[in-house]
C-alpha cells in the first residue's frame, strides 16, 4: 500500500505518530508503506476514518481513471496541504423556502467557481460533490442563487436551514451506516449510555460500561474487523443524525432528490444504473430531451423533460459503487474476449 506514505506526509504525520494513532508499531507502518505487508481490514477502516476517505479509495485510487468521480475527502484534521472541510455551498432551487446547503472542501469550491465562471450555455449542467455523501447536478441558470460561504463567515440571515450533517462525514462512515440500518439493535440503551454535553458544552453523564457493551454488539456486523474507535464513531454519528428511524435513513442516505423549475420537488430511492447514465451524460456534455430516473424496486419508470429540471441531488456512494460495478463488468468482458481469441479455432470439416 505504497500510497499510504503520500497520505501520511500530506497529513503531517510521522510514522511514529501514525502508529500511535492506530495502536501499532512504527515498523508496521514502514512495512505497509513499502509494500512488504498489507494492513488488515480493521486497520484499513481506521486509516479511512483518519484520512477521511473510504477503504475502496485507499486500495483502488487511480487518478488517471476517466470514470473516477471527483470525490472530496473529509479530514478530521487539516494539515498544511490538506483539503478538508472549508464551508458550504448553498443552492436556492426554484420555489424552495431556503437554500440547500452542502458542506464542501476548498478544492470543490475552486472547481465550482471556475465552472460557474465559464458557463456559456443557458441551460448547461454543473456538478459538484459534497462531504455529506451527495453529488449535486444542477443548471445554474434555473436556480435563484448560488451562495459560497466560508465557515469563518456568519451564516446567511434568513436563509440558513442546514438539514445535512454540518461538516459531513468520511466516506467509510457512510458505508458503515448501511451495516447498521435495519439491524435489531438496542438503540434506546445506546442513546442512554452515550455522554451528552452539559450547559457549558462539556460531555457528562452516560454509562461507559453500557456503551462499551453496545459497541461490542456491533462487531459481528463488521465480521469482527473493526476497532472500537471506528465502531464508536459510526454509532455516535448514526444516533446524532437520527438514522435509527427508517424513513429518516432513506431520506438522508439513499434517496435522490429532484428539483423542478416550477418549484416542486420529488425524492425517492432511484435505480443506480440510471444515476450512472445521468452523471456520465452530464459529465460528457450530452443534453438529452428526456431524463430517465427509475425507482429502485418499485416498478415505476420515471421520465422527466430535461428542461423542466433545475437540479438533482444524488447519493454519492451509490453512484460510486454503481460505476465501479460497471468497470468490473467491462474488465471481465474484456478479459473473456482476450481468452476467447487465444482459444484454438476448430477447423471446418471438408
């Protein structure tokens, strides 16, 4: 895992400091960086949490892949060269009472600003990823405004309703949410055991022993390959975002939201294949008359006039996973074609 050295140095850690955070040895970090050994899944999850990315990105990062999404990283720490949480982008879709605010990195802001500055078509699409597991596709000419807000600035008076996680979470946290969703867990006990801030903002109360027992109950969901620190972070975020409620989970994590130019909106669990086709078409500059966003498993096939849509907010990891599956299928097909070509051809009988 030779990419680990670049990530560590970018974050400003020495091998010793990283080893201390992961509760391992400096020698182990050195072996990982030189490729003489590979971290197990528990360590990979901790690394993904620390570097604000996903295990998939750690293992399969390919900057030259033309289908790779411009996925931002969330960093719990921001070193000199880090592009962590910077602030928010607010998009005021037609007819909506407030802007939809998305946590973003500075790199995302710079790319978005450049895209907005270069717009030369009235109904051209623009895309940007958010740290809250969202990919935003919208037509700037159809929205009421786009606001770019540094976190150091005051909130926009009269237009500040943030319904997504304020700074977002690392991608691996969002992946772990899927493991917790729908499981028969004692969330009431977990909520009671979790310390809560007092009037001065200090953490107080809770039941450390009960919390540790709850964390231990989560380990089998991850095949025993997750540290207590990782599981605790996931569980706290799951509780904080109120994802225990099934409706809230789907609305916040899995649904695709569509905002129309007439001020109406719709949200549902969309078929991933349609999301991939939509994103790839937009990324290639194609502009279809109709947009197909099929419901996932509900039997409905929805088609929308393209010029009636102001923006679409997609679940980012669902989009990434669907693209990766497409790539794997293409690789298998290509490998099969090569194998078939190497097979000796049978001679026809005279």
